[in-house]
């Protein structure tokens, strides 16, 4: 049966042999670590919701590979409606956790590789597509979480991989034999490896002839030998280790990013989906990024919904909910939030079918979507800061609230309106602080800026896909210019 | 045969008896007037394109009323795909004329009335829906252009219709008998009546009990007796009457707005679609505005395309096309323009079916679409001004260019790069001037701001349709607040 | 006596021999032409106000050259207070005319040349400074209006002057003898020559060794022989020739720009202030532009004041003056407008004394000022459009209002509140139209964008003057980075 | 001698009896607490710089009360130049610490009270001014740091103090006798009490007749008996307690805010500067806020300078310093940052003298300044996030970098360009993280939004001080409207 229960899922991601470090210390059973647990919860919910009747339309799909009913996160999109449902599902989940659920990158890479391996095979007679399909059938059937990673350290950004002082600054092949290849390098910003089962490793940018050793794409199991995994710091991460988790703001859910070093790791042939075909690397990056930029059109509005809700609740707690100017600011937040959603939907609505059979979003509009995501959440967050009040910067700790001596004083002086408990005010304020400058800021702002490519990446794709020459022709036609 | 040829269309809109004034003078044969001709061209092109093979998918549709193949501008949307095709068609046409084609308002009102009259009849047992269907079959079969109008003069905006010093400041019934009603009042901002065959007249805002006489909706033929029609001034309108039309910028296409006074006009019953059902007026305004706000998500990006094209062409003429900073600004224009398009597509993609059978866009997202339209074209236009150069403010007249003495001097000193003719530079500069502050500004900025409702109208609908309570609940659920 | 009366001024600017063209026709007595008169009024008011007791502090100053009390427009700034008074005076005048008064460019060039000629002489032992002082004493003593011009046609913007196909695309020396030089070329965007007495001609950009023939600065009388002057078109220019000037919006004041061709014009030595010293050209452009960018910090907020006032008046006429949302938009307009003013004041407050003795604004902040001017007026204008209502795009002509038949209808239907005359509504609406897309748009938007240098010009100066290395050092110091 | 050495200062602020709590625990010697030390450093630097020759002009001033040379932070402004020097000094200090130095609020309140007590005395014959001068002489002579506080808890924001369920939600008099008053209530957001010597306590908003008990202003020593002081949490506060402080980002400087409860505190008469004169409360709030909003025009650009410097340094470290698009973003940051500075300077340049003798900034422009501060730092920070790269969200801890095993790996893979040490990269990235979402965000964004009054407070003052009626009159005059 393809659907894992949440319990089965939790069991399945334990990786006792993973070489994982946090704050300089080796972590043995990461699934018990208070800093890491919330990030597992964010993937776990994708298993929980798949069990619920009310979310079946969003969470499940019928596999085109096997005919089985599978979790949508492993689905190869079969229609425009699938692309739109992706956006709706992402918004719905983000509404429940207000952070990243970390299961999209692998899904997006899977859809990109399905169609791209088909194209490579067509040109070269290789068998990447079959390999990929075999792997993906397993993912679907076992309801596996796959994540993905592109970003190499990159060293001096003005230089190509081979020009770097240290060739390892881009992940590359250092050896190979009949059974596979050996790779060395690192991937930074690797999101969500711990709660996952497999990882796609992709190049970080387009490659040119001569850069064949850097032109590789493969998958590894998440507990791959030879990896050194270092847990990235996040704003306010250690609050999760304190006695009172309420200060975390969003204390149930989170996401993580890892710095992963590949110390001469062997990759067997069946796990490799691209190897040396330099001219396809740019398109792989583009296509994966395209799917992933679309994803932001779903998840970020979901996070935005919770921020707007918390902000509105906060104004209610303060007795100013009906003030016209306050209301006008809430309207602005909604307007901005829905503008992102519009972009996510629109690039889906203009989707098209690839030769391999699956559907892909519109490349121009998905980049427009993501470019808006590098701006709009910042402005929503700024308005949230405004309506939150200065107290998001000054509220005493929950330890103070729980203190026998200070608690009553805080409760007396933080009282606002009849029926509003100070503990609830604390929760809302801490959540808004979390979004503004805590763990939530990492996901809602930093990741919005850089995830799926920094804004400049979108600005490069936009003119390439917008057909400026056609626009020039339109002007010429209107003005009778030959 | 339902499709009129352009020639048949031109013949069909002559209205020799219309009481039309321009600059204080009565205009007899408006279809020969140089100020008015370009505005007729903008409707005519909707007939021309319908004849072309390449645009069939966009321009034609199969009537659900008669099964005939009709011009899409008379179509009752039968699917989400129809809603999306609407947006694509609007963009395509606007790309050819860079202004308003004036045929959407009636189409949008038609779709709104089709479903709303069904609802009114259901409640009251009236026969508005049948009346409407009869009228609309004629529109489809004869390929008629219908326009629509809401805006009353409104007098003191802080008062209701009956509180106004002059009751006529909102159009209302002054008499009625078994055959129909007599109305008095005025509609200002009436777009495109001259090149049309019929006009829908709708109330300008929600009505309350007691305001039954103001709660009316009906259609009239465009040459209705009893109307006094005054042509509205537009920036640079008289350039169209000069010897050298090139100074107009967009000299082939335009749009107009009229101030129309109803001096006790009789409306027969069969033309009336709402009469006194106050509680449906708000929804009529909303639904029509909803469809029409969606329309802006199609046409404005089309205009934007030509502006971007002309701007890019201008930078090519000046030899700075490849400059990174210049290019970056073009990318920004595209990004902004496509953001509008995304909104137009998205509210269509979330469309739904009304009980009457036709499809309607998502009400929240169409308002988000329009609110963006009140901002984005202004910023696109600002960047266009930037890249146009100061010459859009200083270029001598075309009469100078054509002058025997001055022409050679201007040609010598306005030369830029090999292969660029000064006349073509003139065309592009004049077009960019037109958009910035000429006739094009009326359509691209003023109409973007106020057409289909000023921004405040959208800001009122957005919170009503965004379900803020649900968002509050999401925050409560996440934070365990009961 | 140094101060001219308005009547003396008017007499003094008649230039019967000027070779002036408008719409392809030669204009003989331009001071009687309805299109040109408002632009003369804008300079004339600088003479009128200088006569008024209440404006003495702003309008007059004591010459450092002669000790005479002179019109401030000829003053060489002697203190920071003078720089600040400049800004205050400019705002005050713009508040009265809502457009450009055209007398700053010459003033700004005068201050730049006073200090720069001093520096050139110091290096080369030339006598430019003495020449300049002699000329400027005359300007002060005779209360002359001087304008200035930089912009050459520039041809292919990616090429230097000598690389152009036609060497005349930048104005340059074609001959010289002991008495002076002969120049050929053109200046486009020449503001306000007609109502002036003299014109400074400056290079359009920095020059390099080898470009000595292009490195020239001189003054000419405004009726210089050998000029061909073509009047630039402006949006809605011909409304000034109609029967009812009310449709112009701002019917009393205006500004103009000219396309001026120099057909081998002889410039005597005493009029030349720079000739071949290539390394000083960039600084001349910069310094003049610096003073002129400061000027925008004074005049544009003055125009903004009238726009805000007209907008507020319009909301009063419509009965919505006290609405919280409307009010909030007015506050935003004020906020934006005062932000420009702050920049104008700030670059003055940080002024410093040049070796020649006169004061100069801060170069970084004046560029920040101007860069804000390329954005903020556009947003103010957008909000003005919003609050103006759709009627700025649709109002019938004044000829209609004055018509016996239509006038009463328009008066009936445009009535709003007790005590508001429809004629006054017309005035306010036409003024707002003028700013949005008529003659006012040329001055308030186009000129804000490109006058004193397009935005990119400011973006080039800003990093050069902002001392980024010092900022890097601050970061290093804070973080103990060596 | 009026100037304390840094050592004397440190000694002088020890307050062994202060009832201070942090994380629910009582703190005895706060001056040794790692979370608190950086916040003391930020005040201490104001003493250090005052000792340095190179900063004398900025840091010192001559007292108008005693003729002594004093630290400028205790100076009553005697000229416009003093107001401008204030801004320059604030920028200079902030450039060194990149956070709040916490010594302005008391200074700003001092200047407000000096002139306001004079006015109250003039009306009522009271002796507040003398009391204040006596206190302030001591402040000047002993070189004391004074802070200030307004914000009451405020309870239900839609209600007045007396309507609250608990009358203590606004601080008020609960008893009084001949020697003084007894007050109860709380002040939240109290900045910098620990490193200070005295605190001004002011009402939080305008008061009305009947609210006399809430209309009080007084000073207390910082170790006042009867206070319960709770230290406010800040993003990433506990990083300061970790082994490796580098993860703090800005590890040397900080600021704090406190929640302070007044449990029936006795205030002797000589410390009281307003008591029951309700009509002066609004002006006290306004005047203090006015001075304090001006302050933001100095300090925030100073912080901005360090952010820009760190961002530029980061791009240098990554090898992309010269990229045109990168450079363009740096220019934008500078432009925005200097726009704030312009506002700070401008409201100073238009300063005026109060009857008491000291100078005050322009009220309209200081509010414009602060309103810009509620927006611009957010956008600067957004661009900083962009240029920082995703690594501000993912960088492993400094403990990892220092780890024997992981350190070499991180150094290998975080290498960028010749001469760039990975430790320095860490420093810059951590600083940028700090500004984006750590301790720096509290000061650079949260405080910019709410310090000296939330944006709505400025939007209320702006229309009151902008003379909208005069603007309307300008429009009427131009358009001949009577």
C-alpha cells in the first residue's frame, strides 16, 4: 500500500549512521533533538493530511506509472489541473504550519528529470529515463520523501568551476569505473535531508563544453556513506531548547538547511540521471527551478494567510480591529498575498505537456512569480511589524510570565480587552516576532529571497522567455515601421 | 450568418439621428470625424480579427444559446477555459491597438446579467432572464457590439441618492406604465457608445430599501431617442485634426468616453432586466465589475507589451539596447506587466459555474487583479519615461519635420545609428509621449485607475471575499488558541 | 537700478530677428503668441515678486561683486543660508505658478562657472574667471535672465563624439581665430530661451584628451545670429489657442523647450569660459548639474503643494474631504512631497565654500534629491489621479460648458455640494488633468525625470561621492576585520 | 569636571539594589551579564568618543546654563547649527556601533521639557522650569545619562485611561501629599535604563480634562525603589551567552528594552515637571517625539552605513563587487539611506528658537523623517538580504568552524577569493544575519517602526502641521477661484 502512516514515516527516517553535526557536536539520534523535531513535523504533516478524507482531492493522485493512488508529492503532473492542484495543496499545508514543508524540491526535481531524461535519451540513446522511472516508481510506491539540492559553494563568483583555486568548490567527478562514479565537493543550503529518504543532487548552474566532470545529476539515499552533514544555524534556534517553547513563536513546525560535504562518494550507475551532457545542464537547472519557483506561489501565500490571521487577531486583542486605517493595512496585506497566489496559479494555468507526458508550468510566469516572492513577503512582514506594535521587540520571556513573582504583574499589565488572555497575547506576539526576525523569518523572507534561485536568477530567465523581439514587432506594426 | 464583416459593421453603426456634441457643436456624421474615427477602428478590429483563420480559437466560440459560431465578445462563458481564453484574446487585441477596444463592458455585463436575472427570477418569479436571453440571442446572431455604463454623476458623494439636492443626480424612474418606464438622469464616463449597437444601463452602487426607483437595469439601442450625448475631451485630442497625424502617437486607434443625459427616456418592458429589486443591485454592480476587473488582466498587459516593445526599440535606435542597466529596466517592465497578466489568468483559473450555467471568475482574485492595475501601469509608464529620454517632452512637431527648411536640419541632428530613420524615431517617440501624457495616458493610466471601479471599490470587496475569520482561525489552530 | 519692473522686462525680451519656428511656420513676434505667452509669464513673475515687500527676503540678495541689491536669480551664494533661501524661494514661486519658471539653469550655471573658472585659471593662468565676472556683473546690474543648455543630440549613445558618423552630433568648434571661435551643432531640450536675455552653452558630458574641440563653454545673447530655433511640442499645447483657455488647466503659466541649431556661429573670446581644458569638462557638467539638481528640491515641492491643494479642494467639492481613507491619501501626498523638500534643504545645509568664495551644495545629497525627484512626483501624481476621479479623463470641453444648449445640462448634472460652482469644479478637474497628462505633466513628470540629468546620471555620481570604502572600513572596524 | 571617563561612567551605573529580572531570574550584578554588557558598551562609547580630540566638535558643546564644556548629549540646543550637529554626531556614533546608543531619549525629553516647563510656568506661575533647570545642571555637570519613557500598556486601545477595566493600565497618581506624589502603573518599551543614571517618565498620549491624575511628568533615578524591572527578550539574545560570540553578529554593541512596573512609587516634588496641566500633555508628547523623530534621521543612516559597508564587503569577498547589477543595488541602498539623512538634516535646518531660548526642529519635517524611517530601513535590509546570499540563513555555527574536525572542511568549502579569510566571511555574514533577523533587526527595523511613535502617530501630526488650507488657497489663487 503506497501511503505511509505518520508513524511508519517517523520510523522510516531514522538514520543512525548519518554523520551529522550541530554546534560542533555529533548528533546521534537527531529525531529526538528538540531543535530538529519541529522540522520533522513539517514533513510528517504531509503524511498526516494524506490520511484525511477532507484533503484527499488535494493530497492524493493516481500514478501514471503504476495506476496506484499515491501521495501527490510523488506525482508526475498529468494535466493543467494537476499543476493548479499542486498550488492549492501547497497553500493549504502552509496554512497549517506557517513554514516550509521541505518536500517540494524533490518533487519538482522529479518532474523536471522525468521529462529531461526523456529528451537526453532521445538525443543520445542513453537510458537515463528508464533509470529515473525505476527510481520514481519506488518513491511512489513506498511513499518516500525526496529532497533536492543544487547550490555549490561556488568560491569566486566571477569564475567558472575550472578556474577556481580549488576544483572542489563545485561538486564534480574525481573518479569513475564501470559501476559508477566517485564525486567530491559540497552542497550548501541543502533543505530537509534529515526527514527525507532520498536526495537529488544537481549542478548549480549551466555548464559548458569542457566542464563535463561538473555536469552530473544523481540521487543518493539520505543516509549515504561518505557525507559529512553540518546543521545550519537559524535565528533563535536555541529557543527550542529552552524550558518554555512558547518563546519560539511557531513551536511545532520548522525547517532546516544543511551544509553537506561529499568526501569521495561512490554513486552507482543506476542512480545517475545525467553525466557529461553539458548542453542539458542549463535546462535541468532551469526546469527544476521553474517547477520550484511555481511552488513558492503556493506555499508562501499559505504562510501569508497565517501572518494576516495573526495580525488581525492581534488587532482584535488590542481593541482596534475596526479602525479604518488598521483595516486598510490588513486589506493591503491580503492584496499582496493574493498577488503571489495569482502568479502561482497563472503559471500553472498556462502549463503545457512535455513529450515524456508530464505537464510543466509556463516558464516566464513562474519566474515572475518567484521574483514577486523576493519582494512581497518583505512588505507583508513590514506591515505585520507595524500592526504588531513595538511589543514584538520588548516582550519579556515566557519564563517571566510563568514566574510566580512576575507572572501576576505581567498578566495585570498586559491585559487588554474582556476575554483576551495574556497567554494568548503572548502566543500571537511571539508568532509575529518569529515571522519578523525569528525562525519564521528564515523561511518567510530569507528563503523567499534565495530559495529556488536569488532574484537575479529570475531576472536572467525573464528576458529570455518574454520574447522581446515580438514586442518590438508589435510596436512596429502599430506604427507602420518596416 | 452571425459574423459581420468589418464593412457590414461600419455600415451598421451609423446613427444619423443621435444628438451628439463635440466642442459645443452638433456632430452629424460622427463616423467621418477625425477625432472619432480611431475609436471606431478599435471596435472594428474585433470584427476583422474574427475573420482571420489564425485567431479563430481566440475570437470565436460556440453559442450555448443557439449552437452558432459567434464572435467571442458575445459569448456566455461555458468553462474555465472560456474565461482564460477571454484573457488571452484581450491581450492579443490590445497588442495590436495599444488602447481600449471598448467591447468588453457589454460582454461583461451580459455574463453578469445572464446569471443574475436567473437568480432574481428564481426568487420573484419574474421573467428577466427570458427577456435577457432573447436580447442576447439577437446580439449573438447579429454580431452586435454592446457597451455598458454605470457611473451616475453622484453629486455629493457623502449622501445617498434621495438625499441629493437634485434627485436626478442618480438616474431613476420618473414615470411608468404597463409598457415600460421613463427614466431621467445622466451617465458620465460612458465608454464607446458611438461604435456600438446597444448599451446596458446599470446602477452605480448598491441600493437600499426605499431606493427602488434607482434600482433599475435595462438596455437601450445606441441611437436611443431622448439622449443628449456630449463627447468627453481627452489629452491631445485635437492632434487628430492636424495635417500630420504622426504627432498623435497612436494615430490609428483610440477610445472615447461620453457624458450622456437621459431626458425622460422611455424604456419598454422587454428591455428591462431589473426593476426595484434593491437587494440584487449590489450584486449586479459587483458581478459586472468582477467580470470587468478580470478584463483588465487581459487588455492592459497587451498595451504593456507594445509599450515595452516601443521602449526596447527606442533603446535600440539610441544604441543602448545591450547596456546592463537599460536591460534591467526592461526586465522590470516585463515583470510588472506579466504580474497583471498573472492576476487576470488566476481569477479565471479559479472560475466557477453559476446556476444559470455560465462561468464566473473568482471574485477575490479579480479585485486583486484590478487593484494591481491601479498601480502597475503607472510604474511601467514611469520606467518608459525614463528610457524614452527627455525628447518625449521636447520633440518639435511633425510639421517641422515635414517642412522643407527644417526637415533636413532635424534629420541631420536626430540621426542616431546606421539604418535608423528619423521618421521612425519620431513615430516611437510620439507613441511613448502618447502613453505618457497623450491619448494613450487616458486609456493606460486614467482608465486603469478608475475603469471598472476606482481602487477604493476593490479595497471594499477584498476583505469581504478574503475570509479573514478563516485566517484568524488558522493562526489560532497553529498556536493552540481556543 | 538693478531691478527691472515686469514691464521693463517684457520690453527687454523682444527679439524680432530670432529665427524661430513653431509647427513648421516662422514666428515673428513670439511674445504675442498664445502658446508662448504663458511661458513668458513664468519668468515675468520672478520680476513681479522681486518688487513685493513681503518677498524681499526670498527674492533679493546683496551682490558680492558690486554690493548692489539684486534679484536673487543672479546671486552668487555667499553662505549656507543663501543655499537654503534658494530652496525656499523656488518653492514659493512654484506654489504660485505650478510649473517651471525657467530662470534657474542660468543661475545654477553661473554659480558653477564662477568657482570653476577660478580653478581653471589657477591651473592654466587663463582669464576665464575675469571674463565670467564681467559678464555676470552685467547680468546682476541689468537684472537679466540667463538660461543654460547642455544636451547635444548625441547620435549613437554607445559612441564618443568623434566616433559618430556625423561629427556635428555634438556641438564643437569648426573654426577659430584670434577673436574667437566658430561652433556647429545643436542643443536640444533648451529650456526658456525666448523669455531670456542670454544662454550658457555647456558640453553634454565629460570629455577626454583628444576631444578638445568638443570641450567648450560660452554664453550667447538670446537673439544670437546663426541660430535656428524650433519650438518643441508639448502635450495639449494647442488648447492654448482655443477659444476657452480653461481647458488648458494651468492657463496662465507654462514653460517651453527648444531645439536649437548652431549653424557656424561665431563666439567672441570674451564670451568663452572654457576652451579645450578637457579635464575640467566633467566637473563643469557635474557642478552645474549639482546646483540644478538642488533646484528641483525647491521647485517640485512647490508644484506638489498646488497639486495637493487642488486634490484636497476636489475632495471637498465632492463631499468626501473628511473620509479617513481619503485623508490618508492626502497625508501620503504631503509626506512624499516634503521628502523631496527635505532633500533640497539637506544638500543646502551641508553646503561648503569654494576657493572662489561662493557656496556649493553637497554633491552626494543633491544627487539623492534629484533621484527622488525622478520617482516621487510620479507617485504623487498617481494618487492625485486616484482622488481626482475618472472625470479627468472624460469631462466635456469648456466649449460645451459655455454652450447655450449644453451648459445648463452640464451644470445640472455636475452639481455636487451646496456652494460649489460647476465652473470651479471644471477648473480644478482641468488642472488635475493638466498635471496628469497635459502641459503640467511635461514639467512635473517628464522634466522631473530628465531635467538636470536622467536618473542614471545621478546613479553614476552617487557611488563616486558616497565613499563606499569608508563604509567598508566601518564594517571592518565593528567586526574586527583587518 | 563635567566629562566622565569611560571608567568613571562604568563605575557610576552600578545599581546593586535594582529589582531586575531576566528569564524569570533575579539579576544581581547586571553589569557583568553577557546579555547586558553589549548594551552598556553602546552608552559607554558616548563617553569614550567625548574624550577624543577628533570628535570634539561633534561630541562636546558649551552649556548655556553654566558655560561649562559638556557632553553634547546633555546640551540644550542653542542654534540651528546645534540641531544639525546633533544629526551628524548621531550618524557618526551609529557608524561605530550599528545599533542604538540609548542616550537620545533623555536628551530629547530634556530639550522638550526645558521649553515646555517655561510655557507652563508662564501660564500658571508654577516653578517647573526652575526645577527642571536644577536637575539638568546636575545632568550636565556630572555627565549623566538620562533615558526617557512614554509607553503605557494601554489595555484596550479603543478606550481612554479612565474607561479601562484596570485604571493602572496607564500610569497615574494614586496618592499625594505636600512633599510629592505616589504613582502606580507600568512603562513598557523602556529603553536603556540599566546603563543610565536617570529616567524621564512621560504620559503616553494627549490627555483631556478629567484625566489630571494621568497627566504627570517626572524624573527618577535609575535605581529608584519600588520598581520591578523585567528585561525584554530579543531575537537571538542567548547567542551572547554561547562560547563563541561571533554568532551574535554584532557582538560588541547592543541595546535593551525593559518592562518596568511602578508599584506605588513616591516622587518628590522637585522631580515633577508637569502635574495635572492636561492641556500641555499633548504638546509634551509631540515635542519630545518631535525631537526624537529627528534623532532617527541621524542614527539610522549611521547603522545603514555599516550595513552598506558590510554588504559591499560581502560582494567583494564573493568576487562580484564590480558587477553592474550588484553595483546598482548598492547605489540604491545608499540612495535610500541618504534620503533618511536628508530628512534628519532638513528638519534641523528649519529649526526655530523657543521662548525659553533653546532650538527646536521643524515639526512637519521631523515627522516626515520618522515616517520614512518606518519604511526605508526595511527596504535597505531587503536589498542587503538579496546581496548577502542564501548563506545568511544556512551558515553552520561558529562552534562548527572552531571544531577540529569540521573547521578545515568549512574553511575549504567556504573559500572564495585570494586573500579572503573564511573567518572574516563568517563575521560579515553573521553581521548581515544580525541585521536581517537577529539582534540588529530589533534595533534597525522594529525600533525604526515603533520607536518615537508608530507610523500612524506621524500620519496624525503631518496633516496638522502641513497647512492644507494654505495649499488649497494656492490652487484657488492659481485658478482664479474665489
